[in-house]
């Protein structure tokens, strides 16, 4: 942390300063009373087996400067330093994380996925460090508690940050995403990690997609198209109308007579359901509409009308319905607003 005082923390958490100097400057945040680096804010958390409020004095003895508390209405015996009373120390830590993020002007990249987060974080950070002074999540500080700690370590000298964002239960990613407020994000895959808490891979995907909740306007979500769940994420993410353009589907028109069996398809949009529309062409077949060039022309026409467009190839007639079901994806051309 740079240029953060006790007063800033009091204001951020809407707390009560029970004792100590409000103008004292802080440098770090710690949740371990045994591990202080000097000028630390100690956040005592309550776990299943222990309550860290028992270690307030120990934290001060280990050169902490400030502590939060929700149990005490006055400093305990032997306590020295500043003490702020809050309603919930965990929520206060998350609030501090959001406030510190708001003070940062550098872009942040979020990394999430069932597996491969740390490896991807290291690779992205290594690539970015060729040009920028790059901060990256230390260790595995990627949780509701770890992310605020991570953000507190970003310095005014850093030019870009790569944050690992993890989750293990419903609702967790939304909390983390709002704290991190990333400018762009990478999703490595959707597996079965924590499926015991989330119930299905579909629920894991829905939870992971909450990484967008705090994303800055214009942010980009990069997904791994080789993952079976993420290959459909383009269709899942489009919230406006969809124009699905298929190609390489010989015999498609014989299976669905609703579509015109000629080049006039570029002017025809057939409703597949309430949100999905189809424009089909079989490149290379005698009934085709001219291949990719025609499809790109159709995409240009659709986007000019404000329709989100997905250009994709399919080998069988049922590919159209696979797209409707979210099992197939392609290249997205966003419609103009």
C-alpha cells in the first residue's frame, strides 16, 4: 500500500477508531499475527476452529501498527497501536480491497479456471513483463480473503497486474470479481474442481462467468476454445439477438425446408427460437452461397442492423440446433449499439 493512513482505513470501513494516531501510515495487510513486516494492518478473522482476536496483542508485539476488531469496545490489556472497531472483519477486509483497487490506475488481468490458473498466471505475467513492470498474485492468494491482500501489495511503481481469481462455493466469484474489477480476464477451463459444492460443471461455468461482474467497460474475456464447456461460451455470453451463420452443410436444406435453398439466403433470416436466428449457406455445394466471403458479407449486414453475429462452420444439419443448445461456438461479431 502507498500513502494509506489509519484515517483512510477508518473512513473506508466506516469504523470507529478506539485508540491510536489516525495519521500513522500503513504499508501492508496481514491476517497472521505471527507474520508482520512493519507498519502492518492486522485483520483478525474468525475461522471454524479459532478466533484471531485472541492474538491482537501478539500482532502488535510483532510490529503491527493497526488492528481491526469487532469483539472489543476498548483496547485489550497490553495492546499498543491503533485499533478500529468494525461490524465484521472479513467484510471490512473486502471493503478495504475494493477501496485500494479504486485508487489504482493500472490495468489488471484476471486469471480463473478449474485448473491451470497458476501456470497461466505465470505465463501471462512473463509475457507482459517484457514491456511492463508487472505485478502478479503471490503464492495462491486468490480467494475472498486472498484477493484483497494481493491488491494491497500492488505498488505505485507497478504498470500492470495479473491476478489469480479462484472460487470454491456459489457466490464467491461475484464477490472476488467486484473487488478485483479486472480490465480483462482469461478462463483456462471448466473441470470438476469443487463440484461437490457447486453440483455440476454447468454450475461451475456459471459461477466462473461472474468474473465479468466487476470487469471494466470494454473488457475482454479470453476463453480456451479447446475445453468442451468453454467452446460454447461465445453463444452463452451474447445477450442480444443471435444471427448464426452456418457453412459446409451439404444437404442441410433437404433436412429443413424452412430455409431457402439458394443464394438469396443472405437476405433471409429464419427464427429458430425467441433469441436465435439462422442464416445458412453450404459452401462448396451446388446449393451453396459462396463460402466464407458470403458469410462475412452476411455478418456485415447483420451487425449493421444491430444484431450480434456468430460465424461458424458445421458439417451436419444438426449443427444449427447444437448452436441453439450452446454446444457449438464460432467467431463473434458484435452488433452495433
